[in-house]
């Protein structure tokens, strides 16, 4: 006799996931994507920042959902709100980081004719960036259970708006604190991520921030001028890549369910994470085989993109046949490495040091003696990867949190992730159109991303001596050792280098203070739970409260960043 429950008993969450291309959802997505692209374009070319607009998108979608007109009330669904916030954040980072910054490099080099080839290469870099993350998210290398702080902020904002009550109040108060603190130039997002991420990784991040802040005054050493942060990142990055390769070779692919053996078993186990189809924390949706295939596909596609840039950008005229092959290989590998390092840093800390990692490849190109124009194209291509990779990870994390209660969980999670990816593609398409229309008047008016000017100045200055190379080689050693002993799950070396490179004043103190509050609150919650013999898990309760506080601080900081648009215009 069958013991399976009747179909009518299935929870309502077993319904099909809302589609990104539904008429109402698509119209809202396109309109907000235009808003996000414009915000990103204006702020990156004036203030040099690219705000996370996902919280803005979620809030606007919530307000639209409260309108009882036609089908707009459908936007009350948290899953549709998640699709919209995925698109607007994707369009913002795509326009600001992945498209405008790369094409500004050849323009500032005095080669406006190379803007279009560079834009084509940047579009390829953006597309491959998002595709690779879609393929490998929730693997051992980039697990959904990792912090992805901006994703938690978006998810908690959506859930608080949907559920209300104590959760909404705590999130709202935290958001106000984050917004007000940001008005006083305090990096409140740094405090927010300290409530959300890996403690060891964030501890190293905070140490790096403090060292970068006080080394110039206390030790009378300019770390950036001596390329110390770059050296630490090179050493840590190389070890992180080796660790990633080892994860790719692990055919067990992490825990994917009882009885799973080898790469073939993992896919079957992931399809049935538990007996009743409910969410199981130990289960990953991407095994080692798919991780390996996704990264190799990414490398191949990055090489194709590099080849197209080389052919349309005239690299052959400057470097010859052998030089062209070497340039393509270096550009393809640089794009892949850039996205992984930026993604790993963003996954743990919510910060992605895209500028600094790009600068590392620029210096490598100078050491190798690459001519100015091919080097400018190399730098632009590398710069087009990373931010979108990290942003898609944030959005997938938000969706993963919002879909955890679905039963059966696995098919609903995979369907939702696919719809998020489609929504991201809509946002990217809008960003491309906005950049195509606006880049020329912006650049001719002198409004270019400040980081692009730094790249160009560095290329023109060149390396006058071997001091930079020697210092990077020296400081790569401690970076490699810290990353090695910290392990791939903590990314301590990469986060230390990120803190040294970001060097935001007062951020280190806020990170360490938030970590201290996190530690103290968790211990207090556990002791309270023991005295009261509470039925719920004190650790879980503490984590939930801290996640709300951290999400509110990040949301408030993001709102302040977006509000800076009035200064830019």
C-alpha cells in the first residue's frame, strides 16, 4: 500500500515559481532597471561609487504591490519582489562597473575609436560573468550558506515588509541607524556585514582596514605606494585559486544527501534533499562536476571574448602573432581570476575590491612590457568582470533565503534561481542600452569614472624601476601563508588584502565593534536560554536577530548611497 500523501495535501508553496517575463513583472522590471542603470551611471562618473540598489527595488516593488489596480497587486508576492530587486541591482552594477568603467579607459587614452570594441568585450565579460555564477552558485566554492551580506539585507527587507511585526520594527530601526550614521560619513555597511559574515574572515578584514588607516601616521609608511596590499592580494589570490582547483577535483562535491556517492550520485541526491522534499541545509544544488564544468566553460568563453577584442581592437598591429596569442591567454585568465577573487571577497565581506585586483593585472602587464593600447584593452576587459559576478551572488542568496520554506524545495529553488537569472539578463540588457545612448555625452562632458583615470595614469607612467615588483613579491609570502592556514572556507588572506586595499577610514573600528557586539549578544542569548529552558535554539534566535540588525544597517547605508544622486545631478 502506498504511503504517499495525496496531491491535494501538498503545501501551497509547491506552486510554480512566478516568471520574470510575466507582463506586469516585466514592465516593472524594465522601468526600475532604467532607474538603476541611470543611478549607477551618474554616481560612478561623478562620485565614483556604485550603490547597491536592490533594497530600493524591493521597497518600490512592495509599494507597487499595495496598489489595487489591474494586476499590480501581484507585486505583493515576495518572489516577484525578489525578481525585481535582482534586475535593478544587476542593471546598476552592469552600467557602472562592467560597462562604463572599461570603455572609459581607451577613451581617456585618446583612442575613442576603441570604445566600441571595448564595449563589445565588456558586454561579453558581463554575460560570461553572470553565466558562470549562475552555473556554480551553491557549490563548495561559492555556497549559498555563505554570508553574501547584501543578499541577506535584500531578503530580510522583503520578509519584513511581508510579515511586519517585531521583525519589521527591528529592521526599520537598524535601517534608520545605518542611514543616519552614513550621513555622518560613517561606513555603516561595514558594521552591517560584520553581523552577517564569517567571523574569522571579517576579523581579518577589520585588521586590514585598521592597518591601512593607521600605518601612514603611526609607521610613516604609505602601504599603497609600496604596493604592500597588492602583494598580499597576489599571494592570497594564488593560494585561493589552488584551493578552488582542489574543490573542483573533489568528486564528492560536499554533502548532498544520504547515500550519495561520487559525482553521479550527487545530482540524484540534490534532486531529493529529504524524504518529504523539504529544505535540508547540508544539501548543495551544485556538485563538484558542475562546478568544474562551469569554471572551464567560463574560461573558454572569456578566451573567445578576449580574441574578439584583440581582433577588433588592433592588438595584432602592436604585438605580432605570438604576442597576440599571449595577450589572449593572459586576458582570458585575468578575467576568470578577477571574477573569482572579487566574488570570494564579496561573498564573505560584502565588499568587492574590483579596482585593486584590476590594478594588479595592470602592473603585471607593465612588468611583461605589454604596449599601452593592448594593455588598456586588457585592463578594461578584466575590469568588466567581478562586480556582476558578486551582485548575482547577492541576489541568488536573497532568493535562496526567500525560497527555503517551499515544499518540494529543490525544484522550486532551481526554478526560482532560473527566473532570477532571466530577470538579471533583462536588467543587463537595459543597462547596455542606457550606456550605448549616454556614454558619449557623458565622456565629452568630462564625466568619467575616477578609477578609469587612475588606470590610464598608471599605464602612462609605467614602471620606472623594479621596486613595485620586488615589494609585491615580498608581501605575497605572508598573504599566501595566511590564506593557506585559514583555509578555503574562511578566505582570511583574501579578506586581509581586501581590507588593506579598501582602506576606508573608521571602517575597521566599526567591523571590530560589531564583531564584539555579535559575540557578546550570542553569549548572553545562550545564557538566557539556559536559565529559561527555552524551547527554541538560543544560537538560532541570536543569529536571526543579528541578521536583521546587519541587514538594516546595510539597507540604511545603501539608501544613503542612492540618495547621493542629488549631489551628482
